[in-house]
């Protein structure tokens, strides 16, 4: 048996898009067949039927109405599928044989532009990665087709850096070349479960220069590496391949340098909950949730980008802070500005639709309304003097010519369907006006005909109607048929209770009316297309204006949040000092009621207060305190006011956190292994301008192993000049508090706790000095453990404390201060050298300085203790006690 002609055509088209679900247009439906039908039926909850296709078995089939396709496409794309749209590309009435069909668009998660299914305040990025295995250079590019943004950068290949960039942009789709190591791609897939598409190397490199020169206004081969351009070329080829057209609104390459922004690794973004919470991936409860008081979708997306990419240049940070401060001090003008911004629609995505040829007349009216607010915004901005706002006002194009064109041409309330007519305003086009008049006059003539025929025949129920099959007709009920004039009425159709007729003059007028209506609809659409093309030429101007409006909206949002939450303007320095008075956690204080958040101070630098060891019970607020220091620093570098009484913030180049842990069983990693990998990454990449948060390092293994690791990490971070980063180190290893005064830069702090009649109360206050106990049993009691369990735990703890001799550990730091100082000196003289240009220490070849070893030092202490026994002055019982003590210590080593 052979396939039917229609199924042959389907199979041929399906060959072009094997990785897509093919929506095959048949009449008023999109049909899916075979495997596509089975997938779609399951995902979209459609009835799976069958169709004779010329084979022994019927082809599985399901379908959807074409006018409802968008909602079904949105569901499939949202679940990671690609959808290929196959349309009829010739008029069926003119077709000889089967109607020609072809794919007109491929919709993927990264190229989806339907605003009904995209988050208003979030970009939808698609990413391209190109890595040259010989040079080890990597090009990364990110595009949002819905807004026309395209960002690109280049770097030496570093897996952690690429992962950080992916987590920053959070793309919904990634394309890459087939020469990239499979292990690298698998790592991406484990961390980011999105759609990946692989192409041959030549897909990225062939004809790259011509493609980029033709598409981008600012293409300059001399500025960047080939790897960057290949990445962009592959991305743009993919966009053209799926969208089946070049997109004029993606017309410039926006290069960014990774080091121009605060580096926040993927773990830290998650731990600090910058844009979504760890628990349920919700915006509510994140830093963005607190800061986002924007009035436009464009502003919401821009603010998200600011949170994801804080600044590191003091001049730019200060520029934003001064603009926010001026908005705060000019409340009246600021409120008027917010009112104007509220009436501005998503210009960026409207521009994207204009470029994609998918914009309708209603959306052009919203564009006109948005543009109409720009003059009032410019008028308000004249009242401000900060450099940033003055610059915005100077660069903001009022787009008056675009407004004027739309004002003259498009009706205020046009239909959504572009083939219904009534799009173009009266007076814009003479021929449209004439056709519209002919149409109106014709319908008036028909109305008069109905009136006249009722009078001539005496049939009061006589009516003139219209349908697409028979055109205009006169309808008479069967009870009145004897009254019709037989010489003029020609029977056209018989109904159950009526007859329909035509008369020669009605038929003639029908041709005139329908001809005028068809011509009018066609001409209106042609005029609309020409208007759209005229506006498309100004896409670049509209994009620039939209960007300025979005940035202004962000500044307005930061000012509003500062006023509502009593934030202060931070001072910005590059001296390495972070000093916060009365600091608060921006999210926690919003969640707590009755202003119950306890303020805390922080002082940390790169010298005497470099590493703060924070001890205290669980649930007392150590993690909250550490996070708030990081968030206040990050907010300051965004250009935001901060939740504190005063703040003096040193610019950080990187923020690292190691807070919380979980097993990564799929990768074969335990909690402790995950923790150690994160710490290793921090020690490898941190600099003396970084801020590091370490919480309970070493807790995933035995006590002495964990203590040894935590001790060694502190020592390393304080003794290697290349690092010496500002560090908050929370721990339950109280032995570590002995390091204060013995290792330069270490300071002890603890969470104040009050014990009232055996019940503990967390005061949430950070105070100088270390805690000597963890109150773990009290916390367990608060958690609801049975009283018998709590009571027995206290008994066991008392027994353990009476038998555990920790003197050998407690004396390590004190009796080896000289040893550590000598080793630090060695590190600086033999293993580190100062680079005048970079102002940093770099390691020389050779071994790193030997670190303090707890067991070795314990042995030395025991030997010294034995040497110093004054045996001549010991009584017999004292001698036995001393001997027992020595044996006990020797057994513990």
C-alpha cells in the first residue's frame, strides 16, 4: 500500500523538523500525526483518533482549531518542546492538485515571543556557546527576541564562570557546537534542565562575517575575538532558521565584560535568594520582591538585571545613588513621574512584534498612548539636577513623528483581527474613504429597500438578510407567501418555516457592496502594513527611548522602596572597609510584623577585622545576620539605599557564600563533598576584594575532622595575601574562638542569648566575644522533643563534658602564636610577591607554607608538659594523679 498524497506531503515536511511537533494545517485545524499526535494528545489532553493514510494501520491523529493554537503552543513550549507551524502557502481555489504547504515558523522555548505566555517582568533569553578547544577561548551570547536585546562576552574557558553566566541570565534554551566536551554539556544539563540544541562547528563559523556585518550596526571584527563572533553568528542563524525572517530590532551587539560587574556564583545567587526563593522558586520572599516597585514591564525586567549584575565601578554606583537621592528629596515631582510611568506599556515587546510582523492595530494604539507620555516625563525631568537624570532627559527621544503618524492613521478602537477592516482613520486615505462611503451608502440602500418592500407587499415581518453562502436575500414566512409579487421575487432557498428570495436590483447592489467591502478590507490591510513598515524603520530610536524609560523606572522604584522602608544612602569606598550601623535584613524585616527585627552592627576590613568568627546557638540568627551583610553590600553596589542607620561599603569584586548543603546523589556527592567543592571554589577564586560567607564549614564529617578543616581554612584565608578576603565565618566549633589574637585578622562575635529559669531566649544581637556553648539541647526542646529525651540528653552531655579533656586543643593557638607568625612571614617572603600593577600578591613557585597541625602541636605540648613537671615537689598522690592525666592525654592524641 502507498501513502496518500496528503500524507506524502506531511512526511516530506516532517523530515525538515524531526525534533519538533509539527502543526499541519488542514482547513480550519492544525493536525498532528504519528508520534507527534501521541505526544500532543498526552500533553494537551486531546482525544487521540486515527486517519487512513494509505498504510495498513491508521495513522494516530489529533487536532486543534487554528484560531485557538496559541494557548496549545504555549503549553507545549512551556514544557520544553519545539513546535513547527506548517501553513498553506497558496490559495486553495487556485491550487492544482494538493495545496502547497511549508513550515512558516518554528517556535522554541528560547524564541517564543507571545506576550500572553511570557512573564512581563522577566526576559526570555536564548543562549549560544562557542568554545575553541585549541585556544581555550569561549564566546557567550544571549538574546531576547521579544525585546531585541543581545548581550555577548568572551572569556578563557572556565566551567564555573560559564555556569555563573548561565545562572545570571537564566536562559530557557541553549545552543552549542558538537565539539564541546560532552562532560561539560552534561554538567550544564544537570544544573539547568532546559532545552539544548547541538549544531556542527560550521553552523557557527560559515559566512559569519557577512552575516554579522549585514545584521549589526556596530559590528567591528577588530574589537573582539572570533569566538565571540562565532557564538553570536550561531545564535543569529538559529533565530533566522526558526523565525524564517531576519529581525530588524536585533541590530546591535551589546558587549559586556564579566569583571565590570560584581561576580556572584550560582550557589551564592541561590543562597542569597536574589530573584527567587530557595523553597518554592517564588519571587515573593526574594530581594527582587522587596526592591521591585516598578510601574512598567520594561522597568521590572531592567531592575531584575540590576539585581543580577551589581556594579563595581565607584563612579557609576555613585551616579545612581545621587539620582535616587534626588528623587527621594523631590517627592512631588517623583509622584508625578510615577503616574506618567504607569501609563506606559511594554514598548520593547511592541517593537519586537513590529519587527516580527505580528503586531496588530490595538498594540500600535498602546504604543501611541505610551509615546504620548514621553513629553510630560521630559518636562518633569527638567526639575532634576543629578548627572544621571539630566543625561537621561537629554537622550530621551520624544518620538513625536511616530506619535503623529499613528494619531492620524489608526482608529482609536480597532478590531484585533486584522482582516475585519475598520483599522484606518477617516481622512487618512482618499480611496479608503470612498470605499467606506460606498459600503455605508449600500447598506443604507438595503435598509430602505426593506422598508419599501414591506410597504409594497404589506408583509410587516419581511426582512432583508445576508449570509456568506447566498449573499443578500429577502426572507418571507410561509404564512405570507401568498402576498409576494411573483413577477419580481425569484426563489433562492427554502427553510422549514420561510422562503428566501432575491430581486434583480438587490443582486446588483450586493455586487457593489461586497466588492467595496472586499476592496476596503484589502486596502486597509495594505495601508496598515505600510504604516508598520514606516514605524519599523524607527525601531532603534524606540528601543533607546524604552531603555531610558526602564532605567528611570528602576531609579524611581529604588527611591520608593527607600522611602517606604527607611533606608539610608550608603557611602562607597575602595579602602576595604565595610561598616554598617543598625543593619537589617531587607527581606526578613518585611516579613516580620510590628517592626520586631533586631538591628545589628558590622565592622569588617582586610586587616585586623578580616575574618569574623560568629558563634552561638542554632536558630539564633547567625545565617540571617551573615546574609544581611551580603545583601546590604550588594544593594549598595546596585545603587540602592540600604536598610541600616548608616553604612560605609567597600566595593567588592565577588561575593561567595557557603550556606546550607544538600546531597547531590545523582552526581554521587554527599553533603560533605558538596560542601568541600564549594569551599574549594571559594579558596581558588576569592581575592582580597571579595566578601565570603561561610556557615558551619566542616559539620558534615567527624568532630575532629571538621574542626581541623575549619581551623585550616581560617588560617589559610588569613595568611595568604592573595586572598585575605572579608569573611564571616559561622561555626559551632567553639575551640576556634581561641584563634582571636593568635591569627591576625580574626575576631570573635556571638549571638547574645539569655537564659531565664532554664529557658533560653534568643536576643538576635551580635556582640563581641565568642560563645562557649551551643544551647543545642535547648533548641531541641523548643523544637518539641519529648521532655524525657531532653532530660536524658542533658545527663549524657554532663557525662561527656566531665570526661572530655579539651585542654590540648584549647592551648594550641596560645602556645603557637610565634609559629604561625613565622609561617605567615615565610608565606609573604618565599611564596608570595607583590605586583605593583595589579596591587595584589601572587604566589611564586614552590610549596605553600606549612599549616598548623593540631595533633603535632598536641604532642609538642604534652612533651613540654612532661619536661616541666617538678617531680621533687610532688606528693605521692599528686604524682599518681599527674601520671593518670598524662596517660589520658596521650591516649587522646
